C-alpha cells in the first residue's frame, strides 16, 4: 500500500462514512443530523474532513440541500459496501451471542406488503423477538436498486422487473398472485366472470403510480394490442384505487388477494383476467444470500418456507358498502 493510500485509510472513520451515506440518502445535512441524533454543525465538520482526506469535492451544496458529485457517488458505493460488510460481520458474530439479535433492512413493493408480508413477518417476529425488521415500501425497480446499492439487505419485487434491470441479482421464489379487473357493481362488465385485457381498453382506467409493475404491464399490453391506455387517474394506494372505482371514475387492476383484503371499500366486483401476464411471481432478491448476516439469512429461510405454503384463501365476491 502506498503511503498516500495508507494515510487516507487512517484518516477515514466509520462514523463519517455513516453520516456521508445518510446525507446522500436524505439529500440534506439537517435531515441526516436529525436521523443520526447529532448536531448539523458536527455533520458538516465531518463532511469537510472527509473531503479533505479525499482531496476532492464530494457534495454539491445548493439551496435545496446536497447531492453527491461523481467522486461522491463513487465514495457512496464503496461506503455502503464497507458498512454492509461490517453489518455482515456483526451478524456472524451474533451467532455466538445468547439468542439471535440484530436487524434486517428490507424493501418490498406494495403487492407483497399488502398481500403477504403482514402474516409472514408477524410469524417471524414472534419466533425471533430480538430481531428488528426495517421495512420500506418502494416500486419494484427501486427495490432492486436499493439491494444492488446495499441500501437494503433483502428485497421483494415482481419477477418481471428482475428480468430486465437486475438479472445479475440472486433471487429466490416467494409468492404468486393473479391480477383481477375491479369494476363497480352495476358496471357493464360486472356480469362477466373472466375477461382479456384488450376488452378493458375501451374503458377509463384508475391506476397506480406510472412506474408500478401493474402500470408497466398495462402499458405494454396496450402497446402490443396497438391501442392507447386510457389511464385518467393515478393513485398511490390500493384502497384509494378502490374508492375511485366505486365512485364511477374508471376500472382498475389489482392483485386478487389484495382485492379480497379490501373489505368494505365500496361495492365492487372482481373479474378474473385471462392474459398470461396477469399471473405474476414475487421473488426475494439479495446481493449474495450466502453472505447475508445471520438475522437476514433466518428471515430468508422463513420467507422461502412461506413460498411453499399457500396463502389462506380469501373470498373475492362483491364487496358490500361499509
């Protein structure tokens, strides 16, 4: 190792790296200081020392906050790798402690969170009460990015997303769901028991965020049919979608189990979608399952076991008004 490299290594401390990552993730020194319970002036001082050690500017500072420079982006990637390695080491050492302790950072899409994770994580936490799970909801694409960058230990997203942007990420099966068309009772389609999506293109559609896996699948299907998707309204939650549909603002696609869980949200009917892409697979993703901390490996084992156990059946008959 060169003297300059040795000097750099000695001048970098883990706390400064953790603060740098927090600032980059939140885009603000003030918000990072609040999250890490440290004075903003102390954060600024450590960042300045970090830039002095690196002998380059790591952050663009502007009126709305901060963003990493190209050099900062490189440091962010390596800092996350270092911190991930330390968490993995802590996880390995925890195997020798009394009981399993630690926490797992997990990102998942809304379909997994609404349909399956409450029961699966509840059972896991009852069996491992000393393990803390930090769960965040994100779009499938963002879940993959977080795992790739080391911001999350585990992710759950739809297989279609991993087919494109994360083919290199190790993944394992978790659950399956089936999209259904949701319409108000009395709608012209409400007497149907099954339908193909091309027939739905004649109607206004209430959809989720444009980047959601359902919205992407609908747009692709419309393009393949040479049609335009009439998505007039976008919402961020499944309950909001059901309320919009109940009030005659359009029809929409939901996972079957999610619809069954929306008890009392309007008078609605679910119609089976016959297109092949309506059958979807949720998968677990990680940078390396074998090197995860022991707590994360325990959670993977638990969720993988859940994949082989079918979820309890839920009724998808018309909803009654609350």
